[in-house]
C-alpha cells in the first residue's frame, strides 16, 4: 500500500481480521468456553445502516485487538463504565443507557447487523454514552479491558448451548467469572439473566465458585446500579412467548 492510499482501514469499519481470530490461552486451571471452532453468523446491512456505519463507526466502534482501552479518551469524560457482553440488537442496551446518562456503556457483540442496529439507535436517539466493540466477550475482557476498571458487567440471555456436548461453550463458567471479577472495581456488579431453565440451574451451581465475587441473589434492592432492563430483549421476548421463566443473578466484587 502506498503512502498516499486513503482507503479506510477495515478495522476502523468494524471488520474482523481474516484468518484465525485472536484466541487467548488460560493456564489458571479454571474452565473457559472453547470458542475456537465456532462459526459466527454473518449478515448484511441495509443501505441506510451501511451509510450510518461508515460515518459513525470510526468514532463509536472498535474491533477486537491487543489494545487496552482508555475509556476517558474514548468517551471524552471520566465516568463509571459498564461492559455488556452479547448485546444482540442492542434493544435493552439503548433503553438502559438513556436511563443512565452518567454511565459509560460498552456493548460487545460479534454479529455486525446487531451492532448496526444499536449504532443507528444511538445516533438517531442522540445517545452519546454508548460505544461498541466487535469481538468475542472473553477476548475483549482479556485483551482490551484493564484490571479493576469496570463498574459493571452485564450478560443478558447468553447462548445456553443446550446440548450436553456443547456445555463447554457456555460463557458462565469458573474461568469467565474469575476474569470478570478481575476487571471489576471494588463494588462493581455482575448482572446475568437467562430464560433457559437448565442454564439457570447450571449458573446456580456456580454462584459461589469465584472468591472475588459475593453473590447478592435476585432481587437486590440496594444494588448501586440500574438492574431494570426497561424493555424486553429480542431473546427474552421469545422466551416469554414460550412461557419461559426469566432467572436473574447479581454478584458484587466486595468493597
């Protein structure tokens, strides 16, 4: 590429690098999801989504990289930061961000059309406290989020991987809980919600597995953060349509 080539960097437009994606190896003896061989969904954007993406992604979005994020610089202010892993189409992300104007919200998602919908909602709604990262949530936590820097982590309706042979891909395991705890500030909150009964039972067996997290149960009236998701998510709506119960979990890193 010549020095005069002004073509946009694919990373600036949220494109994942070709070839094998970054994949961390953890040697702490804990259980982590095995995602290396999972094929993630592709999707195309509408013309309007693509226009908004080209214009606003370089400011509002990033792609997974070995680069710790300076949230003060990215948001242009110093404020508590909450990371949402698996934001989907961002319905609840945008709704909650409006209710939390003094909180920085970083939405992590692999599915580009989902991020495009959230980006459009943020731009059209003038919601300036949302930023987005395209990548796997565990890799983002490990490679881009500094230890002790987050006020909260949210994981709403993660893939339950219902078949027994796929349980190792579930994000709620001892390893991710340990990683999340390391990224939370003292007093920081982890909020998880699922509509899958077997996954809820799985999570219930892990509530005390991470010593750096104190399980607060649900509901927790004195929680220092917003825990009302305001509007139902796409996946929550499907669960309610099938009469699935919603189970929620709250942990806190002790002060």
